[in-house]
């Protein structure tokens, strides 16, 4: 699926988009996802263990465009660079921004900049320069009508600003329907969930995206 506002595909971090809501909000075991093999995971168990951690890889997959590798192939590359780690108890940690940026630059030729302190008002400037932004937000951003329960812990791909500069278009790997997978929010609303950090990627090879229509 692609977004009508830009040529980048819209992907979810769980293989069956229609089951994202049941998994992230309804308690469905990801191992029950019938599409798990499409992710490139080696087994149902590996898929169930990792898919919930791969919002960053899903953002990368969208940013790379239609010819991007499968999700778990991207995960494998990120592991080699140390962008994900596992502790002695097997707890998965990441995405670690600096090795992730090195991975994207060296393997996919896309210049990546880590922004440890990023103001929400700086994001449109990055977009206008032809960049996409992996922004750290709270996963509750899929329910903007509710109070923000926190900031950070989840990554979305910011793809464009609205034409009047007052809003942001973004793709959410854990969006539960079409409107939250390819979403738009006023900048002030986005900021309620935004942790003030992220990674921006150099211009995509596919041309023609930047400012979207006014929301």
C-alpha cells in the first residue's frame, strides 16, 4: 500500500495489517499472525519475539521505497551493526541510533543524521531539505483524541509537512487503520507525543515528495 500524499509505501511492523489493532490493543499473540512468513522471519517464534520491536526497521523499509528488503532482512543488518542488542536474559534493546545511522549510510547509501535534541519546529526544515525523519513518539499517537500518556518509545516516519506548515504527515508502523497508518496531525498535537529526538535520512531516490496538501 502507498500513501496518496507521497510515493513512499505504507507498512506495518506486523505482517497482517488488519491484525495490528488486535495485537497491540487486543492482546492477540503475534505468533497467531498468519502472514508472519512474509516478514522474512525464520520462524513463527522469531517473528512473535521481534515484530513488536521493529518499528524503526519498518520506518527504514518505508523510507527505502518499493524495492526495500523484507523486514527481518533489515533487522539482520541492524543486528550486525549493533543497532539492536540483547542482554544476558535475552531482553531486546534498541533501536540504538548511532549504529543504525552507520548501517543505513554504509549499506543503503542514505546519509543519516542522529538528532539527540530535535525541536518539533525543526522537523519541517528537514522535510523541506528533502529528508525523512524517524521521530521518537509515544505509541499512543494513534489516539490523538486522548491525553498523551508519555513521549517516546516508538518510531514513526515523518514524510511531509502540510502546505501551510502547521501540520505533519507521518507513517505509523503500529497504526491500526488506514487513517492512523498514514496520518496527519497539527504540529502542536504531534509534539504532545514527541520525545524531541530522532534520525533524519537523506533524500530518497524516488522524487516528488515534500510538502503535502494542507490539512
